[in-house]
């Protein structure tokens, strides 16, 4: 964990609305560079919306977002999404082999990914070179997530957004993916923002945690805050998750 606090992403008074519905309200805060920040909160709190704002999939209704101190709207969208990778719970794949999927970020840039590079990325996520020519339809859920994460590494993203990536996995796969994310964070100094409904995971994996409710960030700090929340609403949320 970095001891010098440098924001990788900073939100300043960010709001997001759809019609009359306020999804995010006056969100201000920073995600520290090189650290893992977990996002927790009840369904509908605005966590996924916040994540989409981080790589420009949607734009705020008002307020400002900065990526390494640069206004997000000043960064080319294609460059931004190479810079800020995202992995989803569903681990979406295109038809074909693992190699085809790993190559996709380069293919979209009119470039190619060598087999040697692809094997190296597989190694980063703990998969054997033999997986390279395997059809993605034959992969387990945990293996799909590993390939999805490896694909984000192809772009050498220095910020990685994770949306409930272990919620559909068995206990063994969850542990393997957790270890993988910690290794990626440590090896590449990747800033990670991870939405999780698992509070034990948030405490174990996260350096920092944001607790979100009803579009607001209600408490932030080191992830151990979930053991001793200072606000009653957070205490009630934690107790409800542990019942």
C-alpha cells in the first residue's frame, strides 16, 4: 500500500441524473494511486454509475472528474478507456479462442498481439499457455474472469475498474481471483476500484473503502472502517449484511 497519497481519480461535486431521478448527488472524493479501493453499499446506491463515470462510459450531469489531475473531458475517449480498464461480473467474451479475446484490444487499434505476449499475459493471471487456443465457451466462470482481467492488462491500463467480478463464482474461484487482483496491484502498481457486496472481501482486499447509499458517499476511510463504522446508517448496513 502506498504511503504517499496521490489521487488517480478525483470527483468534485459530481451529480448524475436521469430525467427526474438523481442517481449520484454531490460526490466528492479521491481514489489513491496504486491502492485498492472497494465500493460497498446497498443495491441502487449508485456504485455502478460511479464506476461508469470513471472511464467515460457516461458523463456527469454536473461536477468535475479528474484522471491524474487532468479533466476527464479533456482526454480522448479511446485513450481514456485504454488507460482505465474495466472488468464486469459477466466477463463478456467474443466468439473464438482465448487468444482471439486477448488480442481484441490490439485488434481494435489496428495492431497485433504476439503469441509470446499473449502467453505472458496468461501467466500474469495464473493460466497455462495451453489455454491460448481453447474456445472461450469451454472456460469455467473463474477462468473467464481471469481472461477478462488479462485482456485489460493488454492495454497496460494503470487504473482497473471491477464490478462484482466474484459474485457468481464458487468459493475456490473467489479466493483465486482475489489473490490475482492483489498480485496485479502489487506487481504493476495498478490502481483498483472494486465494487463488492462481500464486506469481508472489502476489508480483506481493500486498502480504502467508500460506503455509498442513495447516491451519496456516506463514509470513507481505510477498509477497517467497516469493522467500526462511525455513522449509524453504516453500522445498520453492516449489521444487515452480516445477518
